[in-house]
C-alpha cells in the first residue's frame, strides 16, 4: 500500500517533488525575522508534532511506507538525468561543508535525503530547509519536547507506525524516512497547503514563524540545473 500522491520506490526520479503548492503570505517583517534565523547555529522552536487519531487505513499506509527497506539508491531514466543529479550532489556537498565536515558522511546524508524526499513526493530543498531549522543538521539533536534527530521526529511515531523503538530515530535513514513520510501525510491532510502543513509538522498550525523560517532556509538549498547549464553554455561561448 502506498501513500496518496507518493511514488513507488522503484520509480523515484529527479522529476518528482515538483508542483506542491504553498501559501505565499510572508510579510516584510516576517521575512526579516525568518532570515535572521539563518545565521543562528541552533534554532529552537517550542512546538512539536501532536499525536492525532489515525484511521486504520492511514495507519497501515504510513506503517507500510516506514517499513519498506528499499536502499536509498536513486534510479534515472537516462544519462542526462543522472548527470543532473550528480551536479546537484556536488553543489549541495559544497554548501553543506560547514555543517557536516566529513565528506563521506556528507555525501551519504545528501543521497539519503534526496532519495527519501523524492520517494515521498517532496521537494528536496524543502526537506533540507526543514532539517536546518529543526536540528541544524545535528544527527543526535533532542528538543525540549523530546523530538529526535535530523527532522526532529517525536518518539510517539515509532509506537504508532513503527516498532516502538525511539532509539532508531537517531539512525540517519530511519529519521529521514519517518520525517518525510510524516510530512507527506500532513501535506495530504492539508490538501497541498504547504504553509499549513509545516505548521502542523511543528505543532503550531496556523502560526507563521515556523513555516516562514523553513521557507527562508529552503532558499539556501534551491538548485536550478537548467539555469546552471545556461551559465555553462555562456562560459563555453565566451571561451
């Protein structure tokens, strides 16, 4: 069973994750406040995911999505798509150096984040922006509310759709898998409204600080391969 709107694991491609709508309601003051968070090494929000009743079909779908053990190996329809992914990986690795110094760990994290985001039909820049706000890329981060890991997943989720072992939330792929599946679930519940989705993820639904901070940090991880290709073409022409 798969989540509504979520591609099967074997169909993960670089084209997925586009087209998610979001409410553009960041005012000038909110933008300034959100941007100020970018330079703060540790961002703490008081909110946390709230445990809500799930109907059996939703619980089963979420549990199935969590327990699929497919490895985070991206698949591509053609060589061009693979090269675009490798260019993205190189650029993101350079941007992430100050957060994750060890190169192999950095590449593993980015590859896994890309895979899990695409698997759940999410924009990878959104996931990376959320990780920066939630944990500042700290694997063992724990909030005052008890949320854990990169995506600050609340332990109750391991009981609801996992194997009741919250310690596994410190495992990189497990944490990213839970976080992306939960975010996708909330996005479906909010009918594609990303502003409300992020508020629900943080336990502050309808309030602007958290969504604005994520949107602000998302821009730090945006990547337009076509624009980069045009720049490369200009450089080649000039040479």
